[in-house]
C-alpha cells in the first residue's frame, strides 16, 4: 500500500447507537491521521440482511480490497470473520469478543473487561467514542446526562430529581441543560417542571447526532447518571469537569471497579464530594482513546508513513 492511497475501511454495525458511536469515533480518528475510504455493512438480526452485506462486500471488493474490517457488537463477529476470510483485510473488534481472541487480528478491549497478554489486544480506558477534547468549555454552562435502569443499576426518579435540584441550587449562576436517554423512565422529567426557569430540558428524541458533542464542548460542568458508563467517558474525553449522579447499584462488578478507579484518581467525583468541597472540580485526566488507538492500529499493521 503506497502512502498516497486511502486506507480502505469496512465497518460492520449492529445499528445499536453505542456500538456505532465507537465505530464512528475510531473512523474519525483514523481519518485525522491518514486518508481513508469507508463503507458500512449491516450485521442485522436477519439472515437476509447479513447475506445482502456479503453481496455488497463482494461488489465493493471488485473495486478495492479492504485494508481493515472493523466491527462492534457481539452479533457482528461472524460477518466480520466471513468478510476477512472471503475478501482479505485485517479484522478488528472493538470489545472483548464472544469468540476466541485468536480468530481476530486485533481487539480493542476496555480495561474493566480484564487484562490480556496477547499481542493482538489493545487495552482501552472505557469504550472508544467520537467525542474530541475541547478547549472551549464555558464555566457558566452545565449539562446533565440522564440514563435509566439497566441490568447493573436500579432507578429512583425522585432521588435523581432531588440530586439535580441540589446541584442547580448550589450553582445558581450556571445555565443548565439536561437531556434524557432511551432508558429514562417517563415519570422522571415531570419531576423537574418546577425548575423550568433554571433548567432547559431537551428530550433525547429532539437531539441530533452533533448535539451531544457540541454541548460537551460548550459545558464547563457535566453531571452523568452513574448507569450511563459510555456518557461518563464521553464527558471525560471532552475535558469537561465530570461528576456522578448516584443510582442504586444492583451488581458490583467490573464496570463498578472501573468507575471506582476513576473516583480514586479524582478524574470523577460524586455529589457528596462536591457538596462537601472535598474535591476540586477540575479535569485531571487527559483522555482521547480514539486517537491513541488509531495511532497504535496504524503502527501495528505497518501503515505508518
């Protein structure tokens, strides 16, 4: 491959927003380092969707072969390996795979999923995302990112609303915005109606693909409900001061260990730390895993000029 030729990327998606976010983040980071051309393929739930993706791959390979085939999500593994076997290219999976690691050329695995000694593993701090570090944070703007119940966390809408009101009352000079997620219960937002003069609520259904990156760049302070692990790392990556809104924990496992490590190093803080002024709400972690991993991938496969 000559230095002037664009890197050919095939991206395999299960169309889950979080997984697509990871693929877009890595693709953008690679594009910042090297010319690329990319194509998306659907690893949908139906056999017909996967078969159509293989047909589309066959058509694409008549023009140019892939250099890297990248996938995120357990249901994408088989299509990733089929594409690698039939059409060439190097296979990269953005998670701890459900199939043996040796089947993949490279795996980007969050540290909270374990430590691996294989030379085809890159360990990441949280999941890759498409947020970029910003220098434009406004200390007079704040953002709440609200999730909902999950298999690891319970939920109490009233308790969440009370935490938000405490923070707003404690920082009255900040202009606050809040957005929800698909998991946020319907009874949550009405509990904040009395704060409408201090808080602007934008439901997740009214946010576009660039809304969150733009808001994270603008906001000096970000509070994320503890169940929303991906949004926690997005807040940290943006460089905003990031705090945790507490939710009931159902399972103490690897994800909680990762969050605790961030709290221990004071990259994150809890609401009680903020109230008691036992932390200084300034970012202590310079995080840009997409860029770091993009550089390592190019080096791993000798695409560095």
